[in-house]
């Protein structure tokens, strides 16, 4: 009969522990690191030519970063973190597309140079 108070106490402690854990799980620190990384990724994408070669992805990255900053100001840190990470991904995609397009442009220029050189060689051997 003395066991019943211990069971009640044990149940109360378990419930209290669960509530404490649930309260802690909800707290997400402000995503300042993710905001910084997203900002750097956007800057890098811009310097690689994303304005010209990946404007849609660059615009998306900027918009998501702006939304992330607003969410962080409202202390919606989980949302802010997700948006900052998405902004970084969009910026990285913009950079990759810009670099790819630049590389493709260089390849096309080299092909044209080779074509011109072949024409000159054919003219010289034909004379």
C-alpha cells in the first residue's frame, strides 16, 4: 500500500521531465551562421556571373535570404534557418549554372578558333 504514493510521484516526475524536454526542444537558436553563409554564397554567385547566366536562381536566393532575416527578427528561428539554408542552396545553384555557362561559352569560342585555324591551314595548303 505504500507503493501507490511512489507510483504517483514517479508518474509526476516522468510528466515533468517530458514537459521540460518538450519546452527545450522548441527553442532554436537564431540562425546567424546560416544567414552569414547564405549572404556569402549570394555574393560568390554574383561574382561568378549569376546576374547574366542564372538570374532566376539568384533572385530566389535573395528573396529567401530576405525572408529568413524577417523570420529571424520575428524570432521564428526554425523558419529562418530553413529559409537561409534554401537561400544558400539557390545561390550555390546560381553559381554553378553561371560557371557552367561561362565554360560552355569558352568551349564555343575555342571551337570557333579551331574552325578558323583549319580554314587558314586549308587555304595555305591549297595554294
